[in-house]
C-alpha cells in the first residue's frame, strides 16, 4: 500500500481548510446581499470560485453551509479560539468571567452580520444552526467555569452557572442593550462582566 508523506497530508489539509474558508466567506457575502433563501448553491460556488460539486462535497448542501459552516466562520472571525486558549493562564476569577463577556462582545461586534444570517435562515435550517450555536456557547462557558471551579471561586453548581452564563450572553440581551438601548460594545462588555461576576462567583470572605 502506498504511504502518504506527512508533508503531503499537511498540504492537503491546508488546501481543504482554505477551500472551506473561501466558501464560507462567499456565503457570508451572498447571504447578506441576497438573503439565505434567495442564494442558490450555483451562485455560491461561482462567488467562491469553486466547482458546484466542491460545495456539495464540502458541506453537503446549502443548509450544511449554514448549520456547520457559519458557526465555524463566526468562531474564526471573532477570535473565539484564541480567547478560550488564554483561560489557563488567568488566575483571577473576575477576569475569567470577563473572558466570557469579551467573547460575547467580539462575536456581536465583529460578526453581527453572521448572527443575522444564522437567525434569519429558512426556519428548519435556522433552528439547526441556532441549536449548534447554543451548544458551542454552553461548552465554552463550561470550560471557563471549570477553570473558576478549580480556583475555588465558583459560587454555585457548574451546570447551573452555565445556564445563567448562557442566558445572560444570549443575542437577545445584546439586542436590547446595544441595538435598541444605544449602549456601546464596551459598556455592554463591562456590564456583562460585572453581572456574571455577581451571579456566578463566590462572595469574597469578610
């Protein structure tokens, strides 16, 4: 059996990752310009500069681009992975809940258009992508709360704390404060950090 050299594998993976990113960037543009329902896969492939079959092979369908691809693009564009990676170097519980606030802020500030696309897709497709977004948000919260727990600073059970963290950082809360209330993103982040600290952390010893 022929062996594939490691360098060839890495090159293939890099090419596949670039193709995915190109398709997703094209989808971001077209869904914003035309709407999800009015964007045919043929046009998406044309904008991305790839064959129609490449889109289907990569994501299976337009619904796959929305449900699997858009959350990946959002995480990349908002710097979510880098922010989560910094949690193990932070020992201050307040700064750790501040990390949740910063993630929520950067998602909305950098990727508000992607959020709108995800929320306005065809009903069945939007339900799938919003469920995936909720799953990722909860897993991210749990990972940071686990770090706070190891520091002995979590004031309630981790699952209950995750419920509260996810609820406070939902897009609807940001809608009310930033879009409707006129708050700046910095004001939103500061409020969310302070509120999460009050709700989730053990009160300091007297």
